[in-house]
C-alpha cells in the first residue's frame, strides 16, 4: 500500500463505523429476542423496575433478562439507574418497539436478522456456484412476513390503501370480484371480505401452510364471501374474470414476474384495476443511498427474495428491483395509466395503480 494514498482520518472514521455496524448487528438480535419474548411490551407497562421485578412480571429467567438488559442499556435502548438498580423504557422508545405501536412497530423487523443468518452459509455457496435457495429453506419467513404486513393492513388497508383508487370503494360496496396474488396467510383478503360483504374475494398462494392459516382466520371471522386456493401465480390466468387484482409485496419474488404480470392483465376485465404494493426503491443504486432502510432491504434481497427466484432459474428481480423497472414491466405486460403512489406513514412501500 502506498502510504501517500492512505488517509488516516478516513481510516479511523471507517473503523468507528465498523464498530457501530458490529454493535448494531448484535443489538438487532437482542431486539428480536426482546420482541419475541414480549419483554418490550411488559417493560413498557412497568414503572422503573429491577431485573428481578421484570423477571417476575414477564415470567422469564432473571439471569438471561439481566444480561439482555446489559445490551439494552449499553445500546441506549433502555435506561438504567445504578443507585436503585432499576431499568426503564422511555415512551419515546417503546413507541417503536411494542406490538401496540402498530405501523410504527420496528422491532418486528429485527427478526429478519436471525432469520437471514440461518441461511448464511448456503447463500455463501450461491455466491460461489450461482443458483438460489427455495422457500423450503425459510420455514419461518411467511409467518414473520404475515406479522409484519398485518400491522400495515390492519391500520391502512381499507381506509388508506384501497382509497388510492377513488372509485373503488363504491364498486366494492356494490359487489365486485377480487383476486389477491400471493396472499400468504390471507390477512388482506379477510380484511377486505369483512369490510365489503357484497364483493367476492379469492386469495391464491403456493404455500399449503399459508392457505390453511388463511382459511382458519376466515372461518374464525365468520366470512362467507372469501375463498383460498393453493395455486402458482402463473396459473391465475382467467380471461376477464376479475374487477380488481392485488399483489402485496409478492411480484418481485416470482420466478417469472413478467409472465405473472401478463397473466394478471389477462385476468382483469376491461374496467379492472391492478393494485401492486412493492418496496419503495429506485432501480438505480445511487438513488437509494439516502434511503433509510436500503442496506437492510438489499440484504433481505440477497439472502431471500432474489435467491428464491434464482433457485428455479428465474429472473431474480430482488427486493430492490425499483420503481423504474417496475413501471417498465407493467407497461410491457399491457397495463396503462400507471400511477405510483405513497401512503402516509408507510415508508416501506410504493403503491402502483394501473388499468388494463
């Protein structure tokens, strides 16, 4: 190395960032544990408490809680009074860490770190040999994704997302046919079915587990206007059958997304709408540099979304395929009047509204 080209201050600055990256990565695991065990939910309701008092309230092992609290305190997540040996979770922090936070719940996303870590060695082999990993390598992914998206659907689907199409509410009330592609555990379909009793809703997904959960939820909600099918998105093509087709964060995962979009276009009637939710990103990396979640989303893409498509020699669009490519593919599939919209409070997604 040429010492004349070596900038000591730049090196020290990067070393400092590396310590931040390492600490943040490890803290993400601790945040995930705090979320899974319900510790954040419990501590948020407590007055300043000792580790023993937290243990009793949470019905969890005190020694593990005490060590976990060490990470939380040194990570500036939980506050600590050394005189009383009591811990306290500020409301300004709990607002982003608990299940009651709804759309602002960010702790749920920390679970992706350990989930992606489970396949790290196999992804390394994909770097060497190409290919990808099938969905079966991610047994808890759909469960986590269902939990993550439910917070969006529960708070925004019927009152903010669907109204992105102004005339849709009246049509849903009158009664139309709706299809959701890659419905997962069916939360979106079931919420729409409950809100619009005169319309008929169909959800399709390749996951047997997901469809089983969707049917169970529909049964518990007493819905009679919804049904679910185990079906590949490529096989949904039913000429002009549907008035509305939705795809919530699923198109970029598809093996053949271009063909899926064309099948969706064929399945819409002449007055039909396609509503596609997908990650808020650009197709150009330089335009994502200032995006607050870009490193996380590129990582999830590398470790999951791109890989599950490449596992079957697919297009491998990945999570960060971006707005420019999305609009191009929608156009190629025959969609017109394409609009890209945002929903206030949802920093993760764009909403693409288009017509046949």
